[in-house]
C-alpha cells in the first residue's frame, strides 16, 4: 500500500545510445507519482570535473515529485509533467532523495525539480 496517493503521472525521458554515432534514442516511461508544486531552496551538486572539484550550490526547486518505493530516476533524466490545465512542463531533476523505513526498505523517492 502506498504511503500517499499517486494519482498523477510523469514521463521519464532517458537518452540512450551515442549522439556522435547517430544511435541516440529517447527511452520514454510513464510513472505514477504525486506532484507538489511550490518553490523552495535546495542544495544541488554543480561542477563535475572530478570528485575534488564538486561543489554544492543552492538552487530554487519549483516542485517535488513523489514516487512509490525506489523509482528508477537518474540526475541525467528529464521528467515531463502535464498538469490539470493541460500545460506540459519539462524538468531536469535537481536532487533525488530516498526515504526508508526503520527496517531499511525504500518506501518513497522524492525528486526535487
């Protein structure tokens, strides 16, 4: 049983293949979720020149997307969300947080976009 109701959906778009060889394709998967829109300040990783050069920066998140259990979401994915007004927005994930039960099992994935 889900912790919260998941009555909305997003489409996870993941690039696969090689852009230089012309074999790049979009893997599109629809996932049930709950989207809570609202702005907040989150810490995001910036700079990927090496482990020593990674720094955290504060960015504004405009929505939190909740997925049941452990969702297959990566920071390189793109999430497409269509709201109740029919407006489609595309979001890159800023942070991915896994909430776990006392026994250590994942119960919720929270993605800030």
